[in-house]
């Protein structure tokens, strides 16, 4: 029987198989899953913003910010016996939930969250193997640590498997 672990906004959790990491209501937020297929252990973050507005030194590092969540998860996964060079990533969310007039010249929050996640993955040398990002609808994720499969659920849309 799998243990179900809920991941809230601005949080990340790590777990070994058999566990299901779940997060709900990803709009412009991004769900970032990291997985070690040998250790059967993974982490899931629900990030809110791409980066802090204040200078990086003044802000406390947390999973609230996409730019830091991946590094924090990698640290925790390594403590749990994962090898950083075996980790793979999957992304979901980063939707455009508001009308274009609410977007900056750098794009909407969702687009910037996805870009920040890709940049952080590149810095950590973690390959992005699947994603379901963008568009204009929210998503909820169910990440099975026994298989590495993520089920992406959205209202009035078919379930996607990453």
C-alpha cells in the first residue's frame, strides 16, 4: 500500500517507494519532480514565484522560489541515498491564468516559473525528461515514487501521464 504525501504551495517533500507525492491547484505555479530510478526515491516541489524580488542574499532560501527549490530538493534527495547524476526531472504547471494585460515585458508568472525551473535544472545538470506546462488551465499532480510516473489531472481534460 502506497503512502500518500501532500505537498502544499511553497513546499517540497521527498519520499521513497512506495509513496505517492501529490500537489493540487497548480496554476501559474510549477510542480517540479525529481526522481532517482535506481533508489526509487523522488521529490516534488510546488513553487510559487520564479525568484525573490529582493536581492538573493536578503531572502531566505525556500521552495517558494523556483530558482532555489531544485537545489534544495537535490540536497535532501542526496541525504536520502540518491545520486545526483541519476536524477531526472519532470515539470507541470506554469499556466497563464490571467489576461495578457497582467503580464510584464518578461512574460507572465507561469512562463517565468517554467524558465526559472529549466535554468535551475541546467545548473544542476539534471535532464528534463517530460513536461506539461503552459496553456491556460490549472493542474494537479500525483507522483508515484515506485514507478516515477506522474499523473496530471485537469478539469474537463483527459488525464496525462508523464
